[in-house]
C-alpha cells in the first residue's frame, strides 16, 4: 500500500486524518495545498512528509510561470521555504526539498528533472525501509513482545515502514512476534493507524493505553521497545513522537533494550545534540478533543508539544538502512550518513 504517489500531474495521498473509519484518497495540484496537508497531518510520519515535500517541489516546478531558468529556480527556493515551514521537527522534509533544489540547479529541463527525482526519492524510500527492516529484524528476539509508539508503518513512509518495518520484517522471516501498540495520545496514531496496519498484516497485537506501558514493563511483558525518529542529532539524541522519552527511560530502568529505527535522511549532523532540534507545538484542540468530542473545560490552558527528545544514553541502538548504529553514536552515525550519501550518488543516472 503506497501512502503517496504521483498521477497525471497531481500528488495523491491517503487521507490519514480519517483512517481507520474511512479510507479516502486526496489529490493536490498546488504546492501550497501540499504544505497545508503536511501541517494538517493528512500525510504524516517523517519519511512520508519527505516524499510529500519532494512531490510538492515537482508541483512548484509544474506551476511556475517563470520565463527564465533563474526565475524558475527562485520559484523553487520560495516553494522550499513554504514546504519546509509546514512541520519543523522531521528533518526529512528539508532534506528532500534540498535534494530537489540541488538537482534543479544542475538540470536543463527543470520540471521533468524535479519530477523524476521526486519519484526516485519516493521509490528509494520503500527500498530503504526494506533494508532497515532486514537490519532491525536481526535484533528482535524470537517471539518477542515488542512495545511500539506512534505509527511508523507504511502510512508514515511511502511504503513498508521504519520501526513497524522492522516488526513486519521479523514477522515475514517467521519470528512469531507480538506487538503492544501504544494508543499515542493526543492524535492516536497508534490506535488509529498502527493497530489498523498490524491487523491488515495479520501480526498479533494488543492496543494499550499509553499509561499501561510501565506496568507491562515491570511485569516482564515487554522484551524490546522500538520506535521511529523524526530527527537524530549527531550525538544520537532522538526526537520522536512525544512519549518516546518516557518509554526509553522506563525501558532502561527495567533492563529492556530500546531501539530507534530511522533512515539516514533522518540523521541531522548539523544538530550537535537534541537541544538543537526544534520541537513542534500543535493546536490545543488536539488535547481538548477526541474525535470531535470535547473532553476538557472550555478555554482550558493547554501545552501540546508534538515530539520529545530521548537522550542517547537511553538508546540501545539506532537501526538504519546501512546497519545498526551503536554507541559511540557520533562515530557510527557519521559513517552511516556518509555511506547513504555515497549510495544516492551512485544510483543517479
Ligand atoms: O506527528 P507524526 O504522526 O508525524 O509523528 C510521527 C512519528 O513520530 C514517527 O514516529 C516518526 O515520524 C518516525 S517513523 C516514520
């Protein structure tokens, strides 16, 4: 199942705001609308919004009325700014738009070159997820009870998934895993999206309230904690869906390994530590309402950070498409980033 694709001059996306109750596809032919779709979480998950950024740049090139090459590049710089501002934490977005802009600057026929590269980026995401899945499956014990946070599956990527890709790969290799699915308040990506994906795949799971995680760990019912990442700092600090930090601390306290799974495009060597990662703050309405039903007093003050940062000392390993990084992360992440960049250059036509 692809989450995002290009069809006849438009970007198509599965609308994740209404899953699992409704399965609908939306289409966009304006990059501003793609930026709004990213902000509103019609599409979400770090690699998926990277792909959306790529196709947004392709739309911008298609929409441009520039009469010169320089004007066209100016239009793309402007589009990159609009798209990058849509969500600040996942670095995959700016990584993708930078890759497209760089390519445009070297191309003669900019609209077709940018579209071809956006499509290549989306296809590569699927292949990268499969490699991460294979690398990560090797660290999942036989028959493990896996605790998973947020949604990191096909829906959070172009297809297959990051942390959920590891679960999927382990299952496909015959490992009889079972997943504890965190509901993931406030947006319920676990309850709405991960539960749906795992049930579709026939992978054994139970949905749990976020607050049940500590109880399960103390009771010996969790063998490994696995989540994704929206940005990994050079020292291995991991920004991911709010609540990930709490799980990692509890895992360490209970002697349970905790892995983050992320493609090299999520590693930001310009962020020295987690302190350099911007944390998105979202609409209070997400906390005060569930499924449109108000659950808190009118006008209650709300603070709604969408992500948190897990300091690297709580992370056992970071699974990437180039292998599993272990401490010291500064060294292992740099090697992975270099290997991934060399691979992208190699496969270019
Ligand atoms: O706010 P979301 O739903 O976009 O957050 C998604 C996550 O936190 C994922 O864990 C992350 O993007 C990495 S996995 C694709």
